[in-house]
């Protein structure tokens, strides 16, 4: 199997954690420059401005999702990240020396408004096959316009996560071959450990954690959930636990229904029981990626409780269980039914119960108390960790080529 970034002469940092495996093969590459933390023993975080808004699915979002990227000073040409997840495909293109120009596209997968995503049982006869074709075609057009394809595929880091990983061999091969052979996008699968490493790097960068402070990151994706452990801003991929259950894979046709949630709770409990999650005698600080689903929950909560900003204060187990109670579910459902102008907001509201249910069960398995808090880290999600990795690798290669000449 082709090794991603194996041709890049990467710099090494003695104090970093062990390098991570990007492929399911033995290919490995290091994280590059030390991520920036606001702990007392390292410098304060940088924030790069990339314009006031970025277009995602034709909807403007805050440019804060680009916070925490490495310096672009050494970047000579555009680079791009493609992520194929369980519920959506994403493309991010960063241009050098612009400080403001970032092209980002997000294309949902599955039936509109239902969040069905990639079905692990197979792609045959589903709308996802056509959507992937359209996504890859759109990405190819954008990558060609940026001057990356067809001449510089090495400036793309394209990864497929849990949704593709869980497909059968023939379907998984179809996804990879379609991207690679038909559209020139060098898509490869990554395992759950690598997925968690990328998210960990993105979420913990810029957070006020000490260099040796124990931390756990809980990342609930569309098809899988990763619990990554580390110290400070460095994750330890050997301690990552992957659950083969995600917010999009629980199959909740009526997400606000108590009966369906109880069935889903049993499914999650079985997945946890089969994993290596064990209660902690002293629970470390817990973090999550502040995705659109939690932004939506925070908006609902702020309307009910003015002055309580969940994105700043975090989510307690007690509050999670409140929103999974009949009263809390009714609040979510009433809000969902009142939204008539935004399919995206309605979709996020429907995703809230599944995400909270998985989070609840993970916290209970870790021995959390009702007042245990999960805090939200830096925004951007896995794609920003992938982009940081790519920028460092490409910049290192360009610098080495310049020195050699």
C-alpha cells in the first residue's frame, strides 16, 4: 500500500510523543513542530486569521475553525486536506502567504435531513455512492483550480475515517479506487488511533493544560467513538480506545423517543463492555471537540438558562442526563419543530440525543460523578489536525529542497 508522506524528510523534535501511524500499514511519520499550548511552561497560543467567514455547505461559519495551524511562512504552494467521514466529506485548501484565503467545502452524505450517512452494511443501492462521486468531482475541480491537481498530489493529505473503515472489503476498495483512479485524490484509510491523534492535536492546541497534565479526549464521530489519552498537548496512541459506535450509526429514526434511546443505550453499553475502557481512580481532565452539534445544544441551553454558556463552562454528566430525560428531550424536540428555515440546524438538533447518549455511557464507564465536567477545546476537529500535519511535512520538504539547491 502506498505510504502517505513517506517521501517527506520530516524534522524531529526530541520531546514529542512517539510518531503516529497514518496508514493501517507500518508507515509512520512524526507530528513535526511542537504544538502550542497555553500552559505555564510553554508560550501562549497563536491565532491565525483567515477571514471573517468560510463557506461550508453554502453556510458562513466562524473563521476560528482555522485557529492553531502552524505558521504559513514556509509554505510555498497551496495544500489541501480531504476527509471522508461517516456522515460527510470535507475539503480544506490553504493558500500560502494569504493569511485570509481558505477554501472549505462540506458535503453531507445520506438522505437529506436524516443523517443516514455511510451504511456499514454496504453502499449498493444507496444514495451515498452518487454523493461520493459528486463530492470527489467537486473536490477535483477545486483542487485543479488551486493548482494542486494533477501535478502535485503530494500536497494533498486525504484520509477516510470510521465510516469507510467499517465497510466490507469490496465497498471500501470502491471508495478508495473511485477517489484515487477516477478523480486523482490519494485517499487512504486511517485507523481509530490515528483519527483520535489528529483530533487530539487540534482540540488540545491552545488549551490551558500543563505539559505533563493527564488529559482524555472523547471524540464521537458518525460511525465510531475514540477515547484518546495523553499528557498536555501530546496524545499516546497506544492508549486510544475505539468504540464501533457513533452518533450516526445508532439508527435513531425518532431521536427524541425514550424507547429508541433505551435500545441505543444498550447498544452503546455492549460496545463499551467489549472495549478496554476501565474506571479511573482519579479522572483526568476531559475534553471534546466543539462541533456544530454542541454549538446547537449550547444555543438551546442559553435560551433556557440565560448566562449559562456551555461552550465556556463545559458539560456536566448531570446536565447530559437532564437532556436525555423526558423533560430535556421535549425541550430539544420543541426547538427542533420550531425551526423551519434551516435544515442544518434541524439536523444538528436531531443529532444531539445520540451524541449525548454515547457521551453519558462513556463517562459512566470512566467512573464519572454527576458533577464531572467535559470541556470544549479548540475548534476545527480532525481536519485541522490533519492540516497541521500536512503543512509541517510539506514545509519541511520545501525547506530541504531549497537547502539542497
